[in-house]
C-alpha cells in the first residue's frame, strides 16, 4: 500500500507540473499572439505612412515641375516678344534709311 500511495503521489505531482507547464505555455502563446498582432498593426500603419509620404512628395515634385514649366513658358514668351520687338525696330530703322537713301 505504501508503494501505491507513493506512486500516486509522484504521479499527482507530475500531473500538476504538466498542467502548470501547459497553462504557462498557453499564456505565453497568447502573449505572443498579442505581440504579433501589435507588430502587424504597426507595420500596416508604417506602410500606410510610407505610401502617404511618397504620394505627398510625388505630388510636391509634380507641382514644382509644373510651376517651373509655366515659368519657362512665360520666360520664353517674354523673350520671343522682346526679340520680335527688336527685329521690328531694326526693320523699321532699315526701311527709314532706305527711304532716306532713295529720296
């Protein structure tokens, strides 16, 4: 009988230890699942921020390029008007000299 009691005592201690290990393992698994979900959420937020920043920067560069193009077109038009004005002025002077020489 002593042997049976001893064996039952050892088995019950082993059983409690196994149950304790299972509970601790389940708690750790639950904690790891929470941490994984948290990391996934952080990564999703980071990815969203990353794409937003890229889109903002791209839009900013596009706007800057459009502004530079408008400025270049205005400058080109101004230069064109100045050149045409200068050429017209020279042609008028040439025609005036031609009439003076003719007449």
